[in-house]
C-alpha cells in the first residue's frame, strides 16, 4: 500500500531537522522549539498519519507503514540526510526509519522512548486503544495526562491544550497508533546505526522507565544519554528550555550549526 502524504509545517533554512510528535498530538505541539531551531536549521514539523492535518491510517496500525510515510516525506522534500527528533511514539518511528534508510538519517534525537516494547507489555499497550474505541477518548485522556506530566503541571494551560487535542482525536486513529507502537522492536538492530545519536530521558518520566532509555542509549554506538532533572514524559512541553538546550548542544556537536 502506498504511503500517506503527510502534512508538514516548514520553517527556516539550512541543515534539515524532522520533528516527530508523540501519539495523539501533532506537529503544532513543539512550542518554544520550532522558533529557535528554525533560526539555525530547516525544520519540518510533521503530522504523522491519523494526526493533525494528515490522512487517517489503515487498520490495524502498522509500524512499517509509519516508517514508509516518513521515508517518503524525506524523499519528497529532498531533505535527506536529516536529523530526526522524536518524542515517545515519534522517537520509536525515528529509530525504525534510521534502520530502514540509514542514508536518509544523519542523526537521531530520541526522547522518552524505549528501543522496544517487551512482548509481555503488548497486551496492555493494545488495551489503551481498545478502551478509547469502546468508551470514547474521554475514557483515556486523564490517565494519559497523568502518565505524561508531573502532578504540579497538570493544571497549566499547556496541559489544557494537550487535553483538548486528545479529546478531538478519533478513537480509531488513537487505537491504530497503539497497534503500531505494540510492534516496535528495534533495540537489537540499533547497533548497525552509524550516525550520531542523543537519548533524552526525563527523570520523572512515568511512562518510559529510565532503564529502558539507558538500554536504548547503550544499543546505539556512541550515543549520549542526557537525563533532565524532574522532567516528565512530555519533557518538550513541560521543560522546553531544558529540552531545547540538550538538542542545541547535540546540533552544535554534530552539524556545526549555531
């Protein structure tokens, strides 16, 4: 099946950066990052399938199709090799794109994501999508926000915006994404990736335990692990300045952009 043509927001010029968002959000949820990054790079903020302005995915959701979508986007935009920056689901997609087409990926920034979903966790992962299809998005949103943010941040306008976005999602698209996530299994193949890599972990991430991110960094030759103090799963939203600082340090080291 042909890939979906993804919606993308473009800004800046120079070395290309492709931003891949978490499940349920879209390419508009990079506040505080796109502006500074676009002053040094060409930034492409992508809506993955079933998110934002991109078309709905097929069912069941497949990781391979998400990977093909992003590969086709890079080829269409003629922006490879690019640095891929992915948070959570976006980071999982980025890993698999780098393995499928290493010639299109010059570097990886992987935040809040593991290198694989353990087989014993896949039933629980799929249940998140099934619950939304059965009972609607309101049934899953509050538990999702509690996994994503620290308790003191839940009353902020930033989280209110995330809540509104999630409530607007189609349950079928939410479920398709969790089906794709359940297939994620890149860890043992990442040793073949020869590009530069940064793994960013939130110290207070309730969704992806620190050992999983340590294992991800250890699997990629030469990868560096940065742990952001008190940062949650959605560190790019709750701690955008710390997240941006880690990304910019990585770009300084790998692309020479300032």
